[in-house]
């Protein structure tokens, strides 16, 4: 009951003599005309696995997860503090999350799993003092939150057994679903109609490419064919010509047989349709479409603006969501994680220096703010902004 897409090759080798010989008696001088439309093609189901296998989805997930994973991360006393603090939890994110994964690998797994499954979970192993010493990823489906009776708070279950929610890191790709605010649906599930359309368009492209990039065809002859003759004719044509290897074979037909293409529109609009499918993925995952489908590099200014848009609308929200998920679980005393996503927006050194100079001279940022953006260590008295009246005086003896 699944749809098939008719595809064939118009150029090919002669039919085998046995088939045409069998058909010769049927053709004869009969004045009736029989048309047999070939409805041939490959299919694959619209499942979650099919959506996740779309090249645009793979690229988008890899892009977001790797970018968040490679960012430097620090701990601060509060969200407005500019002086990073030392904390043992940083080792889990920077060096080794567990004996089997680096901190970068763990971060990438959490982000990609959250995108594809809606939520990502990791068990927190703690020392006798209560400090987090390892983070172990938990496979999707092992953790859930349920209510019973008149409970206000849910019970968190790990493999069906109750667990303290402070013993797991929960990273959700959104605000949760209406049935359970503690669990989340993947964007690929929330945008199921658009993702299904992308799978269908990929299916069409696969069928057409596998059969020589020609749409549905009809085979017509001036006589009436028996069902067996129709089947033999179609099987012979498919075997000879319905493959990329048969695309260059010449086609020789006897007894007035004609092969015509019907419905070529799918071929002509294939590129536009696949581009639209990529745009649907980009919308679902909040990524600039050009980063998933770009025919040319474009102007440098356009690339810079695209990167800025990507960082502000995609990376920064994921960094904030990830930091919020870890703050209360891995840090004590109200401390906060902060990802340096500004590093993804830095241009060349000359442009960066010019921009920081303008910002510091107007008092918008301090010297230490500028040094932090460059990944440089802080200096003494560097947190005092340079006032516009002092901009022309140069550096003081204290180095600010």
C-alpha cells in the first residue's frame, strides 16, 4: 500500500529477441492500441530513523553539537561577573567526563541526543563530599518523570526505579510537552509534517537517480497485449534500462512500439524541491538555511552576517540551555557556567582589534572585557572602563 514512483530510461539497448518474438503474434495487424504505464521505483518508509538520516539533519546536528562542544567554558560567581573562578566541575567539561569520554565528546553527545530525542540524560557520580566526579550518559528511554495520585512533584525513574533528580543532568531541546513538562519532544517530532515531506522528496530523488533520472514512462503499441505479454515487456525494459548503467544504451523498438515519458515535472523541479526540504530542516532546528544548502560562497559580508545570525539564534540559546541544565547539578553556591560563544563570531585580527578599540574608548567595555573576548588573561585594574575623556591619554603606568 506504499506509493511507488514510476521511473525509467528512454535510451537503451534492443529488447531480447525472445520477448519481441513472443509479442510479434500479439501485435500482428490488430488495430487496437494498448498502453502499459510503468510504475516503478524504490521506496523507504517515513520513520524517525529516515528523518534522522536526511543529510541536512545529519549536518545540522553535527554542526550544533560540535560547535557547542568545542567552546571554552568557565565558571563565574554570578551571571554578571567577568572574573572566572576555579572549580573542579570544569575538569568534567574540559578534560574527562568519565573514563570513556572526554568532556568534549560528552557535550557533543548531550546536544545531539537532545536534538534527536528531545531530552538527553547523564548520571552524576559524586564523591563522599558530594562533588561531581564523573558524568555517565544514559540512553534515551531509561529516564522518565511520572505522577501518581495527587502528587505535585513527579517521581523521577531510572530503569523503573526512583532516583533523586539532582543525580542526573537533564538537557531538553525545548520547554517540554503539554502532557509532561519534564520531558520534551524532538524538533523532528514537533515538525513531523515538514520532516515527512522532506523524506518523501528524498525518496523521489533516490528513485529518479537510481533509474537514470527520468520520470514515469508509458510503453504503447498498436495491438492488444495479454497480461503475460505486458508483464514480460515491462520486466524486460526494467531489467535492461532501469538503472544508471543502462542510461546510455540505445533503444530499438519493433512493431510500432513507443516509449514516452509522462510526468517529467518531478525531474525539472527536483533541485528546488530538495532545497525547500533543506529549508524545512533549517526552520525546525533554527539554523540559517545557507549553512545547510549553499550553492556559492557569496560575499564575505554575507558570510559574516550569516555566521553572526547562526551564533545568536542557534548556538547562544543552546549554550544558555546547557548551562542552566548543569548549574544547580554540578556547581554549588549559586555559581554559573558560561560558554564563550563569542569566539565563533570573531573576525580577522585587524577587524577585531578595531572593534574592541572603539568599544573600549567609548567606555562600553573594559580592558579586561576585551581581553576576555580575545582569550587573554585578566590584568590588574583592567575592570575599570576607559572613559571617553581619557581615551586620548593612552595607557597608565598600571597598564590600563
